[in-house]
C-alpha cells in the first residue's frame, strides 16, 4: 500500500482547523459575504495512480481557496481613504447611472417632439445602441483598470461624456441621436462605470455589499434629480439649454470623482514593448472567454444580464406608457422620479440584509422574483389606475434598486480581487449582446402604442426578469447546492 500524501500546512492561514473524533479536520473559510464554506481534508490511503491524481487536484483546489482568502486579509473595510473613494464613486455615479435611470425622461420628450414622426421601434434603437455601447466599453476598461488603475479611463470618459451631452442637445434626427448620445455617451458611460464601481471593491471586503449599495445610490439620486430638472427646464429654457445645464452638473460631479475615486492597490505594470503587444493585450485580455467555462460565473452573468435588461426596458418606456394611459407629461416624468427615489432605499436595505444576514445571491433572487410578480400582478392588470401606477413605481423602484447594486457584489463573491475588474467587464459584454435586441423588440411589441400592445411589452419584460431569477438560482445551486445558508 502506498503511503499517505503529506499535505503541507500553508505559511499563513486565516482559519484554525478543529479535529473531530474521526480525525478529519474541518476547515471553516470566511467569505467576503459573511458565508463560511465548510471544507474537509480527509486523509485516506492511496491505492492507485488515479488516487494520487485526485488528491493532488483536491489539494490544488484548497490552495486556490486559501489564496483567494489570504489576498483579502489586508482589505481595510474602512478608514479615511476608503470612505473618500466611496464618496468619489457616489459622486461619479450621480451623472453616469443617473442618466441611465432617466432614459424615460429623454425618450418621452424626443418621441413626442424631435422624433414625433418616427415609430417606437425606430426610436428605441437610440437607447438600445446606447446601452450596448455602455456594456461593451466596460470590457475594454476592465482590463485597463486591472493593469493601470482607473484614473485615465475616468478622465477620458468624463471628457467624452460631457461632449456627448452637449452634442445631443443639438440633435434633430435619429442618426444624429445615435452618433451623439448612443455612441459617444454610451462609450463614455462604460469607460466610467468600471473604475467607479471597481474602486469600491478594492477598499471593502466584509462590508462590500453595503459599500457598493451606498456608491450606486448616486445613480438613484441622479435618477431623482434629472427627470424633475429636465421636466422644468424643457418648458422654461427648451431642450438645448436643458441638456447644457445637465452637462454642467455632470462636469462638477465627474471632476470630484476623478480626484477621489481611487483604487487601493497601486499597480506597477511594465510598459509594453510594441504597439502590437499593447493591442493584443487589451483585445485578448479585456474579454476572457475562459471565464465562461466557470459555470458559476456564466449563470451569474446570464442572471444579471436578463434582470437588468428587464429593468432597463421597463424604465425606458414607463413614461410613454403613462402618457398612453392619458396622463400628462409632467405626471409621467414624476413616475420615473418616484421609481428612482425608492431605489435609494432599495440599494441600502437589501445591501445591509445581504451583508448581515442573507448574502447577496439570496437577496437578489428574492427581489428579482418579487419584481417580476409586481409586473404581472400590478402593472399588467391594473396599470390604467393612476394610484396603482404610483404604487407600482414605488415598489418596483425599491426592488430594482437592489438588483443593480448587488450585481457587482455577486460577481465579486465568485471572483478573486485581482480578477474582479476583468470579470466584471467580461460579464458586461454578454450584457451588451442581450441589450442590443432587447429594446427594439420591446419597441416593436409596443408598435402603434395601443394598450394591448403595451400589455404584450409588460409580459416580455416580466419573462426577462423570471429568466434572470432562474439563472441566479442555478448559479447559487452550483455554489452551495440546496443548502439553506447565507450566500
């Protein structure tokens, strides 16, 4: 009989093994979410070469788990610079995600003024390309962030973002809106999103869900302010000056973010020797398809892509839906503000529950399922009642806020810190591929804007959300099975 393999004790461990009567040490490994995975070393005799291979594979997997935990050991989870980075991220996401949350205010205006002669499916391409460019540009900035940090992407993204808004102010046709808003603002939004979100993850570990929720609350704040501001400015100063004033506010917020939203780990990457090597790195490394070989990452990415597209589809057309029901433009824009206002609570409370009690996957599955039920039980049958529509916008805003804020936390839970930016951006490439057809399909379903067509659109949005719930549930099952635990 062959001897037992001698498993060497790592130099630095964050756990203390406890031995049971069967002499099988149980290792409790803490995770950033608070979930503690139970692993067992089981010393059994080796009787064949296959046993040797299996044992070495098991030891390697344990070493990977321990390494991932050890690299989070020095994450401060607080301190002056951590909270300054959090504030900088918050300020940057006010204009960046605030615009995403205010697409309904822009779509509702241009579809009734500049593009009144265009169909809903044609107008929807403006926002579809915008969201697809946003997700695709996250892919490029993810690899750059992991190698060089986030300062340069934030500077370039800020300049392009302001220029895009100023150009959008002068647009009159669909192709002009696509060039100025969809492509320019969309690319800039993606370039800003990755460093603004990823920098928070480098400063917080145990409190990552709560910190990320606070940072993304900036997007909800922008979603409250911008529709109300634009509604008033459209009437008082016109569309052009309304967007110019918006650009000025974005400039102030993004300038603050550039100075304070810094990552904790400073990289000292060696410069590339040739331009070809540079291009090869950023094209090949920005999107790492091998990440999708990890089933947990694949199903998580499918989950947040489907769920977020459901929210974006609903948020883009809810103002038009309200106007089709006979409500005024002012009331319709205020519905968007209400949704985003409750989204602030939706980012805080579920984030706290995820950190303290339930875990991010459990929370996002529950809130996504509840959001789908809100669509089917309130919006679909009772949307013609304005009071019900107000109630729906508040409840849906609370639920959708948690889905957006917990997306990076779920990715971080199944990723190493050193790969977070790249995994985050790779996941958003799949999101972009789903976003590109989602809004045109919704616009085609709406068609001439009849109530029956809008009902078909609501069912489509609900199906996207339910599919996202299923994918999240599969990802959770692959991580912890059917075990009821914090995850």
